[in-house]
C-alpha cells in the first residue's frame, strides 16, 4: 500500500508517537536532548544509527523529512540542508579532494557553476563543457571523479540522456550527481537510471509555496551518506526543524501541484509558440523542440515540468517592459511555487556568463523564464497576452 508515490508523499516520513498517537511530525525546536539517555546510559540513536544529541547533527523533524525524500526518490537514505546551495556545496566538499576532476555543463544554475569553477583554487580540475550529452560523453574519455548535471538546464531547458551518461560515468570511475530541481521525483527519478546521488533545491517544487529555503540530497547507497553527513555537520549546513516541517507540509501536495502546473505550462508554451511577438519558446513538451524525443524517453508521464522559457522579438526593451506590465504573474526570481513568477535571466542568474557564451546558449537579451504556478490557466494566458500588447 505504501509503495505508491502519492501515499509516500503523505505518509513516507514514518513518524508515529506510540505513546500519544501523533502521526504528524511535530516541530522539535529544542536543539539538544538528554545525552546519554538516563535510563539506558546509552546515546539515543536515529534510524540511520547516528546519535541524537544536537540539532546541527540530527533532529527528529528533519529526519522525518529525510525519510520522506528517500522514499520518493527510491534512495537508500537522504539528508536535508539549509538551502539547495547548502546541499550542493556540502556534497561537493564531501566528495572532492585536490586533484579530483569534475565535469559540468556550462549551462545550469549559475551559482552552482560559479561554485564549481572556484573549486580550482583547491586544486580541483574542472572541465566545463557544452550542455550536450555528446560533449559530456567525450569529456568522460578521460578519467573523472564527478559528473554534475541538471535534468533540465536553467534557463533554456536543455536535457541530457542521463542513462547513457550514468553508464559512461561508471565506466570512467566517476559518480553522477543530478540536480533534479526543475523536474521533481514525480516526473523523473535519476537514481533509477544509475545516478549516484540526486540533489534538489527543495525551496522550489519539493516545498512548493515560495515560503521556505531548503535543500535535500538522496543517495543510492547508505555507506556514502556517512561522509556527506560528516561534512554537513562540519559546514553547519543542516536544515532547521521549523523549515523541515514547512517542507514536509508542502511535499504532501507535490504530485497534484506538478501535475496541474505542468499541464498549464504546456498550454502556455503552445500559446506563446503561436504569438507574433515571440521568436522562440523553450519547452521540451512542445512538438518541434529539439529535446522532445529525449524528454519523451526520460519523462514517462508525458508531463514536461512547469518552467517555460521564451524570447520576445524586440529584445531587452520588450522583455523589461513585459516585466513591468504583467499583473498576476510576479517579476521575481525562483520557481516551483504556487505563485507564477517571471525572471529575466540575462540580468539575474545568467548575468555572470559572458555575453558571447550567453548568446550561443540562447540566453539572449530577449529571453524570459516563466515558472507556472497554480493560478487559472486562462488568467495566466490573458496576463501574458495583455503584457505583450
Ligand atoms: C536548479 C537549481 N539548483 C539549485 C539552486 C539553489 O537552491 P537554493 O536557492 O535553495 O539554495 C537553484 C536555485 O534557484 C536552482 O534553480
């Protein structure tokens, strides 16, 4: 019974207080508990066997969220962090050493790409490649330690053949890390295709309400988690109990939110594709999109996520004007929440990329990124139509 995705979203935290009958995890705000337990003289232990004594290491509310994430990602175990970047940086610090080689596409969440570039100062060999499966496979002809991918790139939604890359990574001795933030475990589970670990900015769809900052990592084996756990403790990037509760609360509706938002996103992508003021629409669910065949192979539900990027014909002026004119949709960074948001990548996330590379990637001055929320489909289309007039 508990094997189905939607049931795991609601009950997968596994929390149950036998004494009081509570089955919804409370927020354990205390950062300490008795250590050792006065009755047994032994430390209390978590499900993973670590000691329960101090909240930077372990907390029952956070553990409940980690159980739920491990369940939905079909992982051996999971860890929760103070933000998506907390998850990514802690994971990389736990896995890399001086002389390690990491392969990463040049299009992705810019803060992640800049973090990886800066790891060269610790002696890490960084191979930044064109965001294409073939280029990653070619980079793997030389030994590597880590390949870091986003299932769909930010902001032009390029996709990769994760299965092929996971196979090639294993052959070259590398571990594949997948940032699955844009796609969510409802639409795709990278561990099934051979990824070593999956990370999320849980700030986005996992929590889903634009009101909490969090990150999670799900691991394919329990052994590796101990090292990652140790680095989370050292870096202090652990999620707070209050935030864990907020994420757990949002997580229960992940499936219904992503299902509805993805359907609205497809309708909006089709509307924009026919609009005379739009020169390009980037959405892997659109017929004619270069990633449609790959998307159909990877995203078995035939839902393509709820981010749509598009390019207005008149470039910067029109793009900035649109940000001023939209009403229901808010001009704001981030994605994956109940409110629809419109972002201008050339001035925000992609501002750190040189203009030449940015334009080659399709991140032109006219590009806008829309994160579709839970508002009415027709209202959103009218809002966009009015803003484009
Ligand atoms: C794909 C992706 N990964 C990671 C992050 C970082 O997450 P956070 O903002 O929760 O630190 C973001 C943030 O936008 C993102 O879009």
